[in-house]
């Protein structure tokens, strides 16, 4: 059975897309810790990040770096935090979270609410800052 992320990749579930290539896909988290909180996923349905091949894992990190640099250009922050939890959806994904303190990447805190228009604007701004 396809994961929710596979359904997002296929366009069966809408998302606020940031970028994609033939192997990876990035979109805004709809339950963000901070504005610009982005998920970067593999297009292959692999449950555990350390089951990826060396090539897939390094590609995921390099793709994530491009997205993180774009987020930094749009969302004021000290840095982009990276979290790999991997329990909530059985599909490899990396959380990229703009942060100024450790509290900004605390997944127990209440999630922010944005309107569809705000999500669309943030996604577009980040997408436009991605360098080739």
C-alpha cells in the first residue's frame, strides 16, 4: 500500500511543493514547527534512512542542502535544523526546520497554523531561491 508521501508525489494528495528531481521531492510540512518547515523525501518507498544505498543517501543530503540554502534566503533564522525521526510515516524523510534556538525544533510543541495562501507564498518564495 502506498505511503502518504507516495500519494503526494503522485499528485493524489495536494501539497505545497518546493522542488523535485527524478529521485527526491521537497514540500512544506502542513503541521510546521516554524514557517518554512520543509520535508524532503525520496521518491522510492524506503522505510528506514539507513536502508538507502550510499548513492541514494548522499543524493538525499545534497538535495536537502539546496533546499536548506533556499529556506535560509527566505526565512530569517540562525540556521536550518535537520531531523530524521522516521517513525510517523514509513517513508524516508528529512525535516528541515528554520531555527534560532533548540526549542524551534522541539516536535512536542504546538504546531503553527497558516492559511493556504500563506503556505503557497512561502513555498513559492523558497522555490524561487533554489540554486541549480
